[in-house]
C-alpha cells in the first residue's frame, strides 16, 4: 500500500468495481455531502458503497465506489458530476 492511499481505499477497490472521483469545491460539500450519503445509503445500504478521500496533488477530491456503473451514472446525474474514465482503469 502506498503512503498516499488508505487501507479503506485499497479495500474499496477490491470490493467495488466502479470508482467515481469527484472534485470538492473550495468551500467544501456542506449539506450536499449529507444528501449524497443519504442517497447512497438509501440505494445500497451502509455497506454497499464506499466514500473516501482522494489525495490528488493541488486538488481536493473524493472517491465514491459503487457496485455497478448504473448507480454511478445515476449518482453523477443526480448530483451534477461529470463521469470520466481513469487512464489506468476503465470506467466499466
């Protein structure tokens, strides 16, 4: 495990095949974070997704891990995030 990654991230990548990186605005997510977590829990239950920090140089970001691409796409649409594939990992 690299120093920039957490054990939670490593476990989430093993358990969930779909990862969505979201950029955190300068003022933070505020109430939107509560809404996102409520949506995720309602859809997947408490153990059916993961939400972690995503250390990125020069940017505050988070990773949301999903069991399926459909849920990731619906989450992105609901909260107005763009989906983008990682160069080292396909989106599907």
